[in-house]
C-alpha cells in the first residue's frame, strides 16, 4: 500500500526501511560505536557495490535490485566468514543458517542443501573441542617371532552406527560386536605367533558406511534410526564413529609394532544421501577417519593412508591389493566378473590386484575373477529388511580377517561371526 501511495517500487521501500533503521537507532540515543548495539549490516553480494545495508530478512542479499544483475558476486562462504568475524560472540554455524534462510518449507529445504556442509563442519569442530583431546599413547610392543612373515588384514565396513534394525542398535554394537572384533583379531594374532610366524603389522581396512547417515533412503528418519541416547543424530554418529575408529587403531597398536589404516568412503557417508550435490568424494566416512587420526595422533606406530577417492590401492608383503566400498554398481556381486576386468584393462588402478576387496552388499562372499581373489565383507548388524526385500538375500552379521604371507596374499581367511542377540534398548 505504501508503494502504491507514493508511486515507488517495493525494493526501494525495503532499502529505505533498512537505511532508516540505522538513523532511527542513532535518533533513539543508541551508541553506534558500541558493537553490541550497532545494527547488523551486510555486505552487498555484488562485488562492484561498496554499500553496506541492514537486511530486512535472511534472504536480503543485495543492496538494491540492480545489484542482482551483476556477474561479479561474492561467494556465500566469503560473506558468511565476514559476518561471523564482524558479529561479536556470533556462532559461525548460526551465521551459516541465517544466511541460508529459514523463511518457509521450500526455503528450509533449499537451506539444508546449501548450508548442511558448513553447519556439520562447524558443529563437528565445536564438538571435537568439547570431547577432550588426543588419547594418551600406549607402549609399542617389540617384534615377535622369527619364522616366516605374516600380516593381518582386518576388513571393517558397514557398521552403520546410528541404525536401528530389528531391536539392534548402537548399544549392541558397542557392548558386544565391536569388542568381539577386537577379541577375534587378537586371537588370530596369537594363533599365528604361536605357530612361529612373525606378525609385526595389522592393517585395518575401513570399507565405508561406518555411519548410518540421514536421508539416505525413504523412511529412514522415521523408523531406521536408533534414538537411544540420541544416537540417531548425525553429529552423534560422527562423534561415536571417530571415537571407535581411534580406539580400534590404538588397541591394535598395543599388540603389534605397526598398524596401518586404509579407508574408502561409502554411500551412507554422503551428505544429504540421494540429494547430494557435491562431488562424490565429499563424504563423512573420510571426516571420521580424519578425526580418528587426530585423536590417535600421539600413538607413534599407527600410519593413516585413508583416501577420499572411491578406491584405494596398497601392497601387502609385495602383493597389490585394491579396496572399494562397492556401490559402484547395482545388483549382486556377480557383476564384478564383468566390471573388474574392465577396470583392470582400462588401467583404472594402475595394476592388476591379487586381492580385490568390496563391501556394501552386506552378505560375506568370495569369488575368483580371472586370477584375482575377490572378498566381499559382511556387515556388523546383519543387513536389513530393506536389503532382503530388494535382493532376496539374507545377511548374517560378519566381518573378515585375512592372513597374508609372502607366498599368498590370502594365506587364510577367517570370518568373524557374532551372536545374534536382541538388545533391551
């Protein structure tokens, strides 16, 4: 009505209102030099505009409509960084949310897509500061055994921490199944050493999907997340995962002179699930391993080699090994018989692996593909009704230990089975 009365367009009215708010504060006796009372002003997104203005809502990004036509624009990150540094006592994650906007349902969905990375990144940093620092180091054991050399390759994947399935949640993972993995690894280590073999190295291969994530599939946030102790929250999933990965590495480092950590990202670690819009390597599985590496930084006999690439390659006693998560194709494991030779022929890995490790499909399996030993790791919780309904495959809970020798990359393979208990959660 005001615009019609005075014959001006609404954007101009909005700009006048913003500028008047500054003058009004000075007229009311507010000390503009006091940073706690000065109205919040924003840089115009147009790089060619030198004006600052008081935004009338969270979506107000340009000093005036003409500025929106500029092709020279400040990035969202630059504006958020500046605003966070200017506002006294401002929480940076709140600034990211303010800039993204919370006006209505459509804007909130858009804000989630545009600001989730900043919010999660900053919240994890803040959480890390509040969760204590690095773990104290444990004594590094001496080399044992004088016989032929062995190395343990421990396949760890698809824990999906934060998941709730058939009464099984985070409590069972922490109280029963993860301790069972450590017990099994140390048991195999003793068997090898008592057999006269020299085992100086344990290699932990994290195969992805270590957290359940959020919005990965339809209905997940309704029935598929474990709300015990708020473990359905993404931040809690990340905290817990990094803690458990660091503790696993340190526990192994107390048993052998050398621990090597490998890792690849999975599909459950992708921000926003199927709506993800960043590059494929942007993944929370990488973040938790980075965090675990920092938490275990005082332990001198752990080497961290994890990657944000979709595959990783490493050598075990002279044998080339390639590991992936396994969501690079849809359907059963049998497709590896077609796709693996193509990858090798095209030079994707730069080598023909003797051992190819994949995960993702929940059920443990092995295959021989043109001389390459393929091992598919299981999942720690036994899969899901969704997977069984869509594939017809029932999955027993399982992780895998591979004993490598100088003669064979898979001298022996030991499955880690779990009691299929139901938690009282």
